[in-house]
C-alpha cells in the first residue's frame, strides 16, 4: 500500500514540475530534481514509519517471540513432566510385577505345604487304618482260634468218648483235651 502511495506521489510530482511543452519523461531518464524529491519523500516516509509503524511492528515481533519462547518452555516442561510420569509408571509396573511374583511364589509355597500336609495326613490315616485292620485281623484270628480250639476240644471229647467208651469223668476229659490242644502250635 505504501509503495503505491509513493508511486502516485512521485508521478504527481513529475507532472506538476514538468514543463508543459516537453515530452513526458520516461522512467529511465535521470532527473536530479526528481531524485531529490524522492529522497526527501523516502526520509519523511521512514520518519513516519518509525513513529507510527516501527514501534507496533517491533512490539508485535517481540510479543510473538516471547510467545514462541513461552511455548517452547512450556513444551520442554511438559516433556520433562511426561518423562517423570513414564519413570513413575515404570516403577509402579515393576513394583506390581514383583508383588505379583511374590504372591505367586507364596501361593505355590502354600499349595506345596498344603499338599505335603495332606499327603502326610493321608499316609498317617492309611497307616492307622492298616494297624487297626491288623489288630482286628489278629483279634478275629485269636477269636477264630479260640472257637476252633473249643470245637476241636468238643470233637476230641466226643471222639474220645466214643473210642474209649470208658467212664472217665468230664474234668479228666477236659484236662486230656487241653493238654492235647496245648501241644498243637498256636498259628
């Protein structure tokens, strides 16, 4: 915009100071008066720009530069914060992993201990059952042997009675049978 205004001003000055009978000057022709006026207009334009536009332009540039610096600083701070959060997350994850491994190891140990206790209890119970069965078998065997001795003694008495047909009293018969039975092995 300023460029067009300066061109308009220059052409108007050229037409104002040009002599009426001469040809219109060309853009490539050197005119000392025109050069002086252009320098004066340029200096005035620089002074006006310095007073009117230069300060706001510099302020806008400085504010933009400060905004960019603030944005960069904020981005760096956010980067540092995110790196710290990542480190904290890694620590938390490592702690969680170690705790889960500890829980797994504790549960394995507890399961192994429980299994061993159950195995020991089962072995103890089976040992007790076997011992109890042996005792019962021995009692049954002893009972059967006693019954068998009584049966044998009764049979022996009856057999002896028939064979001897002798009048032995019953106490003598039992004594003879008991002596006979005592000679028989107990197993």
